[in-house]
C-alpha cells in the first residue's frame, strides 16, 4: 500500500464553488427549476478559499487533486475560466457529459471505477446536499468530508473561514463562513453543533417515513384492504396516501349517517343516487391496488370531510356514477 498513488477528489457546486447566489434559479416562488440559468451563472460563484488552501497543501505533498463534478460539461469553458480566475490548482477535471442525465452519484462512481481503479483515494470533499454520493463513499470506506452551505452572506471576500463543526450526532462537517457585520460566528457555530448533520437528519426523516408507512400498512390490513403493488418505494409512499384517503372516507360516511334522515325526506331520488355513487366509488378505491395510481392521485387527498367529499365525487364523476 505504501507506494500506491494517492489522490484527493473534490466536487465543485456547493463544495469548491459557493452557489448560494444562484440557487434562486432552482428554488423560487414560480416553482420552476431553471437549470440553464442556474448553470450559466456558475462564473459568478465565490470560491471556497479555505478549502482551496487544503487542496493546495495536498498538492504540495505530491498528491494530485481531481475535480469531479455533476455540473454539466455544457459550461466547461466557463468552469475553466473560473478556475483560472481564482488561480485554483488541480490535476484533472471530470464534468458530467451534457447529455448524461443519470444521477450525479452514479456518474462520479463510474468515473472513479474507470479512471482511477488502482489509486488510493485519500479523501473526497462533497457537498452535504449530495448525500447519495456521500453514502456511496461510506460504503466504499473512502473518507468523505462534507461541506455545509455557506453560513455568511457571501459578499465579503475579506472575512472568510472554513469552520469545522462537530455535530451532536458525532459527524464532522466543514462549513465555509463568509461573514458580514451583523453575523456572529460563535452563535452560528454553536447552533450548528447542537443539531445533527444533514446526513443524519435525512436518515432520521427516512426512518420516520418508513415507520409511518409500516403503520399505514398494518392499518390497511386491519381494514381488509388488499396489498398494494409496485416497487417497495412506491408501495411505502402509497400506503400513507391510501390511509389518508380512507380516513377522509370515514368522515364522509359519518357525515352521511348524520344527514341521512333529512336528505331522504327532502329528495329521496337524489339521495339514493348519491349513496350509490359513494358506495361504488369506495368499492373502486378499495380495489385500487396500483401504488402508482395512489401516488398520481395524492393531491387533494386530505384527511378531512371536505377532502373525502371531493375525492369521492371526483372518482364518481371519473367513472360516470353520477
Ligand atoms: Zn451525522
């Protein structure tokens, strides 16, 4: 092992390049992700200067630094110019081909397997928003340092630091801090340290979702509903959607019980048509075993009387019951 070549791998977006200023192209009130504009604005990123120092240290020890990024090669020229502009030293740049739409983690793992099969990866620097790749590194026993999002406003280039935060979960994440006047670093450091890292937060959320879905599955079984069909992920998601829908249906049935006598008296024909429509719609939903159907119809399935009424009437209309 001793004479084996070592390398360091570093990502770009959210790692070496601070992208906060262009995130609004993806997350905005419109709800539209303008990937083209997000990409095009990469030339204005602030560099993560303290991280560049670390990379330079590695290079000074003779360890090549390879930049490996899911950023599209469509902006290769801008990226090269940006690296020149900030005098960032590196020994290789791998960008995702412009027509490659597979997940970035898959692309990165493939590049490492194909281009660097016999080297030792000393460390990978990755953004704490690209957790799939971070998980992959953990599986491969490759040391991975997560970079959190910039904790300053990114405007002051004079005040910067890369803070090492040890989170309550025990994981260490590096955060670029580009400070400003009304921003106290000790407070932010303490705040971050008291919480879990992103990796653990996401794992916690997934665990909660799995529990919720398992509870929903048990309740569906108790209710006599058939098992759902689809991928594990689809079924888990659809179980909670279906549970909500039947919660709402229960409320509708209870409401119908309460108003039945009066409705029967006022307009018996209409009431009977409606009862039949509701019954057949419920039957249809009880027999709906396609997980994807539930996911596709999840909008508006609120566990409330109104939610149940609008669900049943839309099914009845769709099927032509009334
Ligand atoms: Zn953690």
